[in-house]
């Protein structure tokens, strides 16, 4: 498909960027739930400062795909400042 932005497997199955990110986020959340024995129902995500609105929207769509609420989407520089106080 011309102009398709995403990933295509060897078998021909296509995934959008949001779907790929959702798969990664889902795996991370399941690992956190396994390690902490607590259910994750909301997240705060950090993204590179040069991400465009399209990239940020893809991250928010990924949260919707897996049924997790995104509380905040922050630039990585802000995330570092929050982490180190």
C-alpha cells in the first residue's frame, strides 16, 4: 500500500506504528505486573523531545489499543528532571 507507515511481516501482515508500540507497551506492562504483583491500569510515558504531534498521537493510540489510561505524555528532558528531582 503506497504511503503505508508501519511494519510488514514476511507473511505480509501489516501493523501500524501504534500497533507495534502497543505490543511493546503491553509486554512491558505485563512484566511490571508480574514483578510487582500489582495491576497496571494507567501510565505516564516519556518521549523524545523531537517527536511530532503524529508520534505523540501514535503513543496515545497505543495506550487505547491495550486499554491503559495515559495520565501524562512528557518530553524526555522533563522525565529526567522529575526522576532526579
